[in-house]
C-alpha cells in the first residue's frame, strides 16, 4: 500500500470528480488517507492512527490547512465545550491522577481530531470525502480479511486476532469484537451509498460487502448486529425519502430480498457445518454477565451524584473501587465521570449535531448523500452507546466531524443554495 499515490486515487462516485473548488494539495490528501486508513489497527495504544495524527497535524497546521471553523450549530459548540470543560474539571477529585490524565489526554486528542476533520472538510469538502471514503473502505476490507483468516487458522499467530483463547469470536486488529462490528458496518454503509448514487453495483463492491458481512457475522457481537440493522435501515429509509434517489433505493430493496434469502441460507450452512450454530444462537440469548452489568448500573445510579463534578476521566472503577465492572454505557459513564454538567454537555452536543444534519437532509441538497451516510453510521453507533462505551471510538468521531465540515463548506462556496434552487425548479417543472 505504500506505493499508492493518494492524490491519484479515483473517487468512488462520479460527481465528486467534477468540483469547481481548488484542488486538494497532496499533503492534505496523504494526511487524510493515512490517518483514516490506519484507524482500524487499535489493538494497542498508541495506535498507528494516533501516531499518524501526531505526524500530520503539525504539518497541516504549519502549512495553513487547519483553521477554526465558526459555521457550527450553536448547540454543537456549547455542548462540546461544556463536555470538554467538565472533563478537565473532573480530574481534580480523581482517585488515580495518572489514569485520569491519560484518559483526558485521549479525549482532548479526539476533540482536536474532530476540529481538524471539520477544518479540512470545510475547505475541501467533496475531495476530502472521496479520500476519506476510499481509505476507510480499504481499511475495512483489510481488517475483515485478517479476522476471517484468523478464524479459520489460515495465518500465523491467529490467536492474537481472536477475542478469546477458544477462538470463536474474531476481533481482528481491534481490542474488542464489539468495536470491530460497527466499524465494518460503517464501511458497508459507504459502499451502499455509492451503489445507490450510481444506480448500479460493481463486482469489487459485491466482494467488499461479502467480506465485510462475513467478518461482522464472525464477531458474534450483538452490538455489531444491532448497529448493522439500525444503520442499514436508516440509510435505505432516508435515501428512499429523497425523491431523486427513490427509484434507485427501490431497486436496491428488490435486490436485497432474493440476496437476503441466499445469504441467510449460506450463513446457516456455514455456521452449522463449522459447529458454530449453537454458539450463534447462544449469543442472542441472555448472558450470565448481563446480570452483572445491570446490577452494576443500578448501583451506579444510586451513587452517581456523590461527587457532583464526577469521579474523573477513566475513573469509573478507580474511585475507592466502588464500581468493579465497566459501566457499558456512553451516557451513564459520562454522568459518573464528569457529573451532571458533563452529561448535559454531551446530550446538547449530540442533539445539536442531529438537528444540524437533519436540516441538511430535509433540504435534499447536492450533498445530501454525505449527510445520510454519516447519519446512518452515527445512529448505528448511538444504538450501541446505551450498552457500550463509545466515547473514544475513532470512527464515531470521524463521521460526526465530516458533516459539520461539509455544512461549513456549503456555506463558504454557496453550492447548497444553488442546489436547493435547482431542486425547487425541478420540482416545479415536474408538477406542471
């Protein structure tokens, strides 16, 4: 992959190659590509994508490509600022300062990463999206292949890519199978978006979707399956809602019916022929550790207000060892670690983000497909956030930053106004 010239990579959709905006410099293209392409290798820290950020952020900053974007939804700014402030304040009562400082540093790093992506998309919009998309799709396929090969013992040291020594669930290059699943779902969403835009499917897309689907299956992650259902449902419903994509979406839905039967049959055959059928069924049943999670969350709810500003970043199980199990909830963990104001900041940020994105989807503008894809990925992750800690998921931050940057790009170039006027004229012509 080191021989790939990122600025020469073809976009995954035709309309992104015909932009009138200034071309994206090679330094920006390479920086975006490698920061995203390495984001799937997070089985150890600092991860390669973290090192890539440390390398490329100063380079982009000192070459003038990083600027503060002011065209953000007020609640995104207010909520994000309040959340970050409470992260800093809550470090004071933390039980172990080193643990809290490390966790706070990761949060700040992801906050800066968010602003970096927003800044680059505000300036280069569709060109940046094309680069990020192809990098993410490549990362997803490579990660999925590694996981599948590990499951069938086809690579050396396959154990390191499995969640447990028994070797039933793959985690590939992630720490947890519950993160791998939603990551691959996001890659599938990007591919399906291109299929709907082009109104046809290419062979390489079928291959990528098949590989990713098998890997998602082999994670045996209930959260990953839920993220897939939510993301794909949101994607298809929102594209069907946009008039110019309705016909293409109907075609995709009709294709999915027979394909779904074939895939389901193949899954059943594979699972039971490999002796994993019983394990697959068992994963959907109530697990013994679910009791521990629920009891732990009930205990947290009874004591969460004991420290008004929270127990500190990453300190959910460090405050006098009060909570012995992981919180398993983005919202409850935020409440525990950063107090009520921290939780309020998070909720305001997420609500402002949803409001900003939905307003762009409702207008059905030129780049509505970007907002739909990012929204589908976002809601898939949020469906996991009630039972999984997603605060430091890098692809979650990435796909929240992209549409915020695109909103600023449209405001700067005025393309959304032109698109909306053209859409309105088209509707009037059709009505007449």
